[in-house]
C-alpha cells in the first residue's frame, strides 16, 4: 500500500496542482489530506481538484478548517490578529453550504495499516490536539506521553509547516510539512509512505502562482505572502515559546472523537 500525505494546503492551488502532477506516474492507493486545506486564496478550487482524483482521498480536520467553519457563524476567536481574522472571514465567505456540511464530517485522526511500516496514525498537529505545537527540537521526554498514548508505529502530522522525521520513544513521528506554505526552502512539501517514508519537495512557478492568487482578491496578500514565508530558523525560535501549549481555548482534544480505522493490505 502506498499513501500520499498532503498537509496544510491553505488554498494554494498552483502548489497542489504541481504535487498532483508529480504524483501522476506514481502508483498510489490513496491520498490523505491532513488538515488545513482551508484559509487560503483558492480553497474551493483545491476542494474540487481533489474531489476529481481517481484514487480515494481521506480528509482530516485541521485547526484552520475548524476556524473557517466557526467564522461562517461568527464564532471565530476574536483575539486573533486583525489580518488573520480578515483572512478567516474572507475564506468563510468563499465556501458553499454543501462544502460546510461535508467539511464538518471530517475526522481529526485516521489510522491506516501500511506495510511494512505497520500502524500509521495521521493527525493534524498531535494525536490529542489539532493546534498543539512541537518541532524536531522539542524534548523527547515531553512528547513521550502524547505519542505512547497514540499506540501507533508511525504518527504523521503537520501544522507547523516544517518537515522532519524523528523518533519519540518507539514511535516514528514524521511531519509532512506544508504543500501551500512551507517554512524553509521554497516549493511544496509532502510525504510518500510505503514501503518507506519519502519526504518530498515539489517545485512550481511561484511567479505565475502569485499572479493567479492576485486575481482572487485574497485579503492581506502583501502582508501575508504565502509564497515567501518566514525562514525555518525564525519559526523554530517562535515555536519554542509555544511548545505543547493548548493553542485554542476550549478546543476539544482529537481523541474525544473516534479514530477512523481503515484496514488495508499492502
């Protein structure tokens, strides 16, 4: 069994299309979209592009997806920076009602059997919270209770937009990075799983992408340039101040909802 893990697309259609084009000659059994497809300039187009795939696609709920849905009902977190609130509210207005109903059914975790990797748990940030921050530098002792409780051989996550592959106790923890806005070298980051784990970076024409995104009237494009995000070193410094803090007040833990288990041979 081979699975492509695409995380944190954030409505960047040109980046998503580049990854899907690179996947065309690759035999895969399914795609897992690991949260945060929303809150971006061409999110509706990304949804339709993925719905047109010939292979099965599973979707996880990410923190931005959740916040966009909340914004449709005026329930977004009001303590966010003004530019972030404007992006959320604009993104909420781009969704059709049928999109909302479909997105609200996305689970927070999915478990697959991928030989020879074993049991692979896909989550957005951590298995217990869709907005919790940790990095490749986070002390292993602080992470052990989180990943031991996941009871998986491999955990695939995203959220921080930075790829890594590390061990936490006996659990291999892999961050898929971000298709739409990776922190670090430019491109579109994603994972290919089975039989090994391959961290991928797909290049695309960012100048053409910038011109296309400009036609969408996406707010604050100049202040929030998703095609030229902050450097990895700067983000690691910022993340170190927020490690393993619950980012959303009152946010339900992901293990409050059942894990969707899909047993496949491969």
